[in-house]
C-alpha cells in the first residue's frame, strides 16, 4: 500500500486546467469539471491502496480511507498525509 503522496503529485495538471478554462462552460461547470477530474485521480489512488478496481470501491472504503488519512494528518502532520490541506 502506498501511504504518502509524492511531492509532485497533482490532482489537476496545468494542461488539464487550461483545457477546462478553454471549454465552453460556465464557472460552476468548470469548477465541477475540475473537481471531477481531481476526484477520479483520488479514487484511483484509493482503489490502488485497497487493491480493487475503481468501480468496485464501496462508499465505506472511501469513508474509511478519508478517516485513515485524517488520522495520519492529525498524528503525524500534513506532510505525512496523502491529502495536503
């Protein structure tokens, strides 16, 4: 299992962000598009940790993963957690 995020990991690349900006979408639609792309990356990471396909992830596994990452953040600091916020 991978437990830490590489410093270069991004949830949305500059190229993807530029493509979203160029799309004929409203501001709320652009926000949702960015969120969806980022969420897909995060779901792929979570699925990899559970060694399952993304489509086989359960809501409980996602909740458990967020709880685990939050616990790591609280106990070890932001840099030890996968999500850096």
